[in-house]
């Protein structure tokens, strides 16, 4: 096999070198670029390098220049992501519990590399690994890939589903029989990925954790009509269900201390309407699904939050609290 003709790839190699190794604070001098290209058996001198840079700029690559001493130096300033943006992405990966430790390390390196070599060193040198509860199911990446494709092409999906016992061992539901579902969307909520799907057997929407699946496959059959839902409706459903987990939906009025205003915004959104009653208290009307999770959420604030309407919800809360105390 003949040796590759790197001369024909000169512009590609030059641009990749600038993209990977330079930024505004770390330009490469003309002599350095020429030496690196010559090391790859690519003919280059100061005159031809200037023409190559001009050609790259004509094609929209935006190679910048600056003077370092008596020499001209070049760098690529524009990046797809800024350092703060990349930092946010890396922190999100570090925090996501469903991403295994090995995949966390791989993804962090890939995201950091998007900023170029020098920025990658800064980003990787400023890591805080603040989630030690990472899942161990390495198959989750493949699961997400299969399920995303099933959602996109509107095909049924099947999988085995398990829980973990007190020893952290898998215990499969339904004696390892496969679940066959009609996927609707993949939903990320509080450290976990969920598959939102329609269950024809029960005639309702069900949610399954993706990290609790094995053997995910795409089926040939199309999803049923009930599995179709506009994106806006899916957003409303996930907002409601994943915040309070199940139960009938009710419009509830909450009276709460001023110090809990931020808590209400965090739980129900920054556009929630509030009315100040006095200097220390406010009222908000929210839509929630009435469930033990909702009762527990209200109870955790003690006397700083109360349900003031409707009456059936108030009575339900009182009964739940009384049953809890009597247990």
C-alpha cells in the first residue's frame, strides 16, 4: 500500500491543529506551524502558510492572527461552546446518577475536548465529583439508544425489568418475562431516565426507569393510537406526574411563610402566581396530583405551610397525617 499523500490534506490537518491546540491565549507562531506541518511530511513555508490561512478564512473558518514578538501567530477563537457552557455540561454529567462512573469519565473528557486542548486542561482540572450514588448498569447507553429509536420510528419496544434487593442484586419482575410497551417519550427527572409509554394491558400511561431495563429491543409492530400525544401534552403530563407522583389532579391553595417562596418557585415554576397576605405570608394556587407524596411534601415544612382549599383535600391531608401517627 502506498504512503498517504498528506500534502493533499494540508488544509484539513492545519485547521484541526489550530482547532485542537490554539485559542486566544495560546496562538501558534508561523514557525511553529511550519515545523509541525513539515514533521508530517507536508511542504510549508511562511508565504504558503499565509495563503493557506487566507483560504481557510475565505471558507468561513475564522482563523485569527496576532503578533508574538516579531512573528505572526494564529489561533481559532470561535468555539461551539464557551468555557462556562462546557462547565455546565460537565457538572450535569457529574451530577447525573444514571450515568455510570466509567461513562462519566468518558463523557467528561469528550465535553472538555470541545473547548480545545488548553481549555480542556482547565475544565478537567476544576472538577468536583459531587454525586457518589452513580448507577452501575453500563447498558443504559444502549437502552437509551434503542428506546430513542423506537420513539422516533413509533415502534413498540420490549425489555426485562428488575428491582434491586437488599444485597444490591437484580430481582426480575414477572419471572423474567419481557415487557412489551408502546413508547411515547424519554423523560429525565431527578437523576433518572424514564421511558414514558402507553400500557395497552392497563389502558393507561406507565413510566419505567431505563437503568432498570435489560435486553431492550425494538419490535416490528407500530405503537397503538393511544400512544400518540402532542409534545405540549407530554410536557404537561411529566410536569404533573413527576413532581407529585400519581393520584387525581386538583387545584389546591397553599398558605405559606415568606421564607418558602423560593421553595414554591422551585417546585411549581417561576411563573406561578402568588399573592402576599401580609409581611410574613403568601398564597399560591397550584395544580397537583393528590397522593402520599404530596402530603409528605407539605408536612415537611411543619406549620410554615398549610392547605387552605378545597375542603376535601384538607380533610384528606388530616386523615393521612392521623393514619401516619397511628402506625
